[in-house]
């Protein structure tokens, strides 16, 4: 699945042992993916490889993080891996939706790659439909977290210090009070599947998600990436943390081209 | 969500994952139906020189030109292909909701087809005209089966395709843009001069050309 970029003498490929894998779920508003774009762009991460997979819709373009003419011509595809060894961080970016019936296979292959590359933990950035919140969730912060039992032991205390809110379980049958509570992440794409599989396979995974709706999701991405930064401290959080993140050049024209002058 | 006129509309999510599909467990009948559909959607690559139509050894190929879509296929028909210099060597047989191709090599320009031609004077030059639509779930299969039949060392691949001007993202309006125009994407291994400007972000390429 993982194909390393050719890097000269390193025939074994990059080593991710002990690294934190940061990745998005393709979810409502694409917030996770936008947040990952901000991380890769701001930390100027180096591409170390890609996923050769038939589970995602194909796409290709030139370098989405280009800053100048010289670095704008590197091809970029739908699932790529970037790394920053100084922070022991490896990032997977997913740029297209899943092909019908292939998301389960992708999750299985991904988790087995996580185990074989010996990543210490996985942090999944995701989002959930804002309109599905219950009365209590409508108040207070729209940000939530989830930890697998193995990671709970390691960092559960830190989440309490940060005063973070854990994602609530909801009744399996709404309206009936004495039913089992289950995890429900509407609009979260593969978030719930990855999380439940990680729990049963003993993988240390954290999910960070934001309630949001479709629309201009750049502010949502900034909120989510700042939330991540409170914990992982990827950049120094100054007075105005949102201005510290570098918007990639590919975010231009998100809402269409310029207007024809003949319109006026 | 409520629209301007007051009716409630379910907005499609960019998550791309159908909620009901995710929640429902697959029954044995579902699995059987899915397997049957997958079999029906399988792609067959048939090469003409092999008895029975199945390629046995990898095809030695130095240049492979692929024209995807009706416009690109028509370009090759009008300017490159002729029965004197080129011979048909293969065909792709596939079915999806948009089109069906057959194993016949005698096609009309209005048909959906996917044919392979070889230059008679240099049999390592291969050309593919793919006017049919290859669905998302078939693109990877097409790729593996076509490229799986050829020896890829020293192979140069050129992909020709077209996109509507309205899809092109640019600062000015596409109404004032001089069209048609050419843009290119190339791998870093491609060292030759490209005949036109490179495709700028945020524009991307999808479907079979991307695959």
C-alpha cells in the first residue's frame, strides 16, 4: 500500500517507528482534510511517499503547497504521506472520496500499515453534522475528542487538564430512555469504523472532531487545527493562533472563478 | 437544511459516505448480488495476436499514447490513425451504467469503444483510443490489466484528454478566456520539453487520465 518516494540510498524506506500518525477522515465539510493541509503547509513537511490504492477516486494535480515557480511542478495524487522527523510526526493526506464498497478494505489496509510501520499512535481529525446535535451538545464547545482505551491510559489525564469534552454516546433508539448508549458520528465518514477497529486491535488512537455544516469550512479547519495544537504543540500558540497557520496556494478559488465583466 | 423557499432538503455531504450504506450489515444475499455486479463490471483486455485473445508475454512497448474521451479519440482518428500505418492489436471489453463496449474492432465514431493500435513500422509504439467512459470502480482495473500486459522499462506514456473550459479555475472569468487551450501535467522523470504551460493549482485532473 505505502510506496516510498525514491530518496537515493535509503532502500528500506522511511522509518516511522514511534511516530505520531496524523490523518483526516473524509467527513462533512472536509474539515479534517483542510486542517491537515494547514499542518503540512505551515510545517513545510516533506513528501515521503504515497498510498497505491484502488479504494479512493483517482485524481492528480500539481503541488498544492507550492510557494514559488520552482516547487510548483511536483505531481500530487489522492493519498500522500508527509513527514517531519524532528517532531516525530508523519501525516497522511487524503484528497478524494472512497469508491463504493471500498472503505472497509481501506480501513483494514490502513490499520495493518499502522501496525507494521510501528507508529506509536494515530490522531484522526474529523467532523460531524452540526444539525444532528442534541440539546446539550448545542451549548458550549463544538469540539470533541475520543481516545481508545490504550491511549486513554497514556494521555487521558492531559485531556482533563485541557478541559476537553469527550464525545457523548447517544441512545441506540432515540426517544426510548432505557436503551444502550452507542457511539454515533453522523457525517464522520470512516471515523467510527477506524475508531472501533482501533479499540479492538489495541491501536492507540485519538479522534478530534468538530461539529459543523457544509459551507465555507476554512474557519472550522482553523478551529480544529488550533484544538489539535493545544495538545500536540506543533506550532507556538501566540496571541492570535489562527494567523500562525499558512494557507496553501491550492486553496485559491474555492468558491469559483472571477465574474464575467459582461454581468454588470 | 431549510432552503430559501422553506422546504427541507438533505444536503449531500462531502464526506462521500452514504450513511445508510455504512450502518447496514451485508446479508449473504447482498454479498451474492454484489459479487455478481462486480463480475459484470470486470474489464477484459483482448489482444488480437494471441489465439484465444489473451496476452501471454509482456508487450514490448517504448511509447504508449492514450486518448481518453470522445474528443481526444476523434483527434487521433482525424490526424494520426490510418489503415496503412497502424493496425488494431487489442480491444477492451467492459460494461457500466454509462456504456458498453464490445469485442469488435470494426467501430463507428459514435460507438463507445476502447481500441489499441500498433505502428506497423515500429511495433513498440502503441496507441489507445478510449471513447467509452470507464467508471470509478473500473479505472484501477483498467490500469492494472492494460499496463500489466506491457513491459514498462523505458516506457514513455502520453495521455491526451479534454475537459470543459467551464471547469477551469482561474482568477478571471472563463467567458473571456481564449479557448481551446492546452495544459499539461508531467512526472519528474519526464525530461523532455513540454509543448504547453503546466496545469496550475487549484486545477486537478480526474477519472481515467488521473488514474
